C-alpha cells in the first residue's frame, strides 16, 4: 500500500513538472514590443470612419462618484454624442483585474481603449504589445509605447491656487489636505498646496491625512475629524467618492472645504471653491485626434494653458480675495509665477 | 438502477432545475431593468465559450478555482472545515512570487517546480496553524482559519507596499518574476497556460488517491465518522492534519498558478475573493473531484462570460454580482436538498401500484 502511494506521489511531482515542460511558446509577452520608431506621428493611416470605430473606457471606481471617474464617463458620453462612435465602459475594476478587462475589450474589437488613471499605466504596458491594432490611452500615466499613449495633467497647478484660497479663508492658521496616498501625481499637488498657502500666510501650518483609497468614505470622514480636532478649519478633499465624507465632517464642524477635479459646490455648501481638471476635454481631444489620424506619439501634457486645468468659481471668498487668486493665476499663465509642477 | 447512478441522475436533474430557476429570476430582474434577457444570456454564453480567446479566458479563470476547490473538497470530506483558503492562497502566491523574482539563473524545469513547491509549503503551513489548534487544543477551525485569512492577506498586502514593492512603481506591486518562472501558454490569443493541464492532472490524481488507495479510504472514513474510525484503529488526528495541510497546499497552488501563469507579478488584492469562491466551487461540485472540475469550469466561464456580457449589453457591474450570487445559491440550494426526482416522477406513474401496495401493507 505504501508503495502504491509513493508511486502516486511521484506522479504528483510529475504533474508539477509537466507545467514546466512543453514550453515552446515560452515568453511571448516578455519580448520587447514590436513598436514603430519613437517620435513623430505614427498613426498616419488617415481619417477613420466614426461608424466603424468602437471606444471603450475602463475605470477603477464608480462612474457616479461625482468626481474623477464621473468626469471620465462624461468625456465618454461627449465622445459618443459629438463624434458618433460606439462606446462602452466598465467601472469598479480592481488593479489585479485590469489586464483581463482591457484584453476583453481588445478581443471584442474595440479600437480605442481608455484606462482612467495612473494605475492603468502598468497593466496597459503589458497588454498593448499583444494587440498591435488597438490604440491604448492611459489617462494620467506617464507611459508610451508603439500603440500606447499616456496623457498627464500638469500636476501641481491646482494645488497651488487651492492652497492660496484655503490660507485666505482660514482663521486658525491651520489647514488640512486629505489625499489618498503620496503617489507622485498627488505629491505634486500636496506640495504646491502648502506653497500656495505659505505665499498668502507664511506662518500657516498644513496637515496631511492619507486615506489609502480613492473612495473610502467613512475613512475620509475619520481623517477629516482628526484634522479638525487638530484645529484645521479648511480641508481640501483630494479624492473621488470619499469627498462627500470630508464635506459631511466639515458641515458638522462648521468649517470650510475645497473640492477637487469638478466644481463640488453643489455637493455641499461648505465648499468654497474647487480645483478643476477637465478630464472630459482630454478625452474628446484624444478621440478626435485618433479619428483624424493625427495622434502624436508620446506622453501628452494638459495644463492650465490648454484650459484642461483651472479653478471653479469662488463661493466663500471676498471679492478682493478672489481677485488676488485670479491675479496669481494670470501671473502663472503669463510666466511671472513659477509653480513646481510634475510635468 | 443502482443507488449510486440514481443519486447521480437526481443530482444532475436538480442542477438543471436550479439553473432554469436562476435564469428565470435573473431574466425577470433584467426585464425590470429594461434589458432584453435573451440577448443578454446569448452574450453571456458567447463570452464564455465562443471563440478561442473567450474559451481560453474561461479556462484560465477556472484553473485556480479547480485547484483551490479540490483542497476545500478534501478538507470538508474529512470533516475539518478549512475556510482559510484566501489567506493560504495569498501566502502561496507570495512564496511563489518571491522565489520567482529572487532566484536568478535557474533553468525553467527547475525554477517552476521550486516556485510551485514553495507555494504549496507556505499554503500548507498556513493551514497547519488552524489544523494544529483544532487537533491539539480543540479550537474551532472554522473561526481560526477565517481569522487567519485577514492576517495572511494583510501581511501580503503590507509586503507588497514595503519590502517586496517594486522600486519606483506607482501601484503597490512586486517586481516581475524571472522569465524562467513563467508558465508557457498553450493556446494562442489567450492567456491559457500549462497550469490548466496541471489542474487536470491533479484532479485525476486526487480521484485516484481518494478513491483507490488506503490513505484515501482512511481519509474518507475519518470524515464519515471520526469516532468509529478511531476505535477501528485509524490515527484520526494524523489524517485530519494531513487533510488540512493538503488543502492549504492546493490553495497555495491556486495562488501561484495565477502569478506564474499570466499575472507575472503580484499586486495588492491580486485575486479578490477567490479563497471564498473555491468553497462555493467545492460545494457545487458535491465535494467530488470530477464535480469540482465541472463546477470550477462553470464558475470560471460565468466570470469570463459576464465581463463580455457587461461590455456588450452595458449592464451595470453590480447586476453581474447578483447574477452570480443567484446562480450559486440556486445550485447549492437544490443540490443540498437531496430531492429524489426519479422517485417523484416514478411515483406519478406508479401511483396505483403504490396504492395497492399500501393496501397490502
């Protein structure tokens, strides 16, 4: 009996070994991508027929979060309305599932696939070489390859002016910021938030509380409460769905908040202004270029000079304060004010 | 008809009824949402099986479910309820990734088995903790193994954001494993790899050991009645421990198969809920290796078909989770109820006969 078991165990070892054998296909995907030479325009095939083009959007969060992912969905809808192409989207995709979802779209014959966020850079770099006929765009990611383009914002612009507004409104001399983590994209705005605030009030203290997620509402609320207990009276909610949690905490404590990505004054009266990133414009512009066949290779940078970033109306500032921020924005556009942006 | 075949047919009938019921419920839900149910189910089926790439994706997702499901089936059959598949799977995958990244210069025929073995050892040792506590101290293994899931998953997630994080990466992820630790693809146009063949072989092996050997018999005996087995001279504790360790090792293998097969690096939460899905697979497969194989492929196909369906029909993601839940619940409900359909149908035809028999009695 023992011998029989031994034989079976040996067969088990064989089974493990089998997975190792017969590797003729080997490491297809680790081979360098068959990319066209870098630089210059690559897609010179001319204009495409919109009725034959399918555009897909993959989001990490929910498209009704009222912030970052909602802006992508809005962009996709504008693409469908203005350009007349077929569109589809998938929301709430975990990082681990991204490659599979992107592959599924490519296999279903989608021509242009947007990944909405820096976290799509890596999965798209993996998948792009497998589908040379598909064009991949990773929004906010600093990536490029033959058929993969990244678009980035000039991170750091909005943070500066939000910081100015926060410092003007603050009475305690302490302000807070609640970002998800200190990834480079966020770090740029966190740093300039402090710079902008110090430009108005050099003695101001800036506190940061990370949530570790883009949509953990209860955690954002807890983080807000801890910042409020430290004496902060203006909070910048640098997240997606969790911004609502920050606003709730601010309303309860009777202090001010600043929104991010879209004008969030309609979500809460506590919001005195919002830093804007018009992701929709980026989507429409990219899709237009794809259809015209004029898509440039390399990372595309969108900032305030392109109208892709900016500030919302100022609700909680006096006219002089608002004018001061706007003057600073004009100085920046004229090149008189230097802001250390990421790109 | 002998008893076994009859039970088999009953089981198959119950599954068909369960599926029909599930699709009827989902159809009503879709109609209410204003989506054509027939078209949606066609998209689901097409996404699961039509075309090489779709079929490949289904089998790819099925592989870890089959491997882990076998482990759970084994432990449940032996009467030790290992719910800790999630933690064992993460630690197994962690071990395989670590070995895959850090062992440089090995030939693939050595590197791949080492990674697999590492994942089995880590998964097995993680399962040994609740197993040992159960056998020596009588702690409830369901509770301890579930709690250890959190420890395991968060340890791995912590590792991926600290000492095992790829320097400079934006996402919390490990470095890529060496090419010598990557499994070969077996179907062009899809990510299907040799780990699926390995899963098939392990199913066969499991079947042989469990039903044709001495050890398998003792394992089954312990599961049927531990007290009786002990009095008839079986070392019950040893076999309980063996069952939970092998169960953990298979869960670990389910994790490493994903990393070495197609993900090639580990991200945080790389395989969400697989450790719990394998329990559903094991139960749907009636704790039988062949059943687990079929249930694993079924759930894998459902997963992969659902994502295509979502794309083609624009159904919100949340409806997918409802669909999967309804199907799993329905199958479990019917298959566990053990309804004797043959008896029921036969009863209708033989009503008179049974009445006369009743009179005689």
